[in-house]
């Protein structure tokens, strides 16, 4: 659905399994980056306030 919506490009390499599939954001998909950053920042701030932040890095 992300590909059909024009948010993601999907490139399949090879013809025999295992296939290599690469995904990349389209220019339209990249317009979502500020929105995703805002959601991530909201989550980090909420985690610090509630004291339940888990750092996966």
C-alpha cells in the first residue's frame, strides 16, 4: 500500500530466490519526515515525563 500510495519505491534485484529487495522513500514520501520527527520527539518527551523511556540505541 505504501508503494501504491507513492510513498515508497520498491526495487527487486535478481530473478531467483533469495531475491534482494530495496525500499526507498519517494520525494513525496520524504515530505512525511518532519511529521515522523514530530511524532518521535513527542514520544521521547512523553517517555522522559512518564519515566518509562526505553533507549534502543
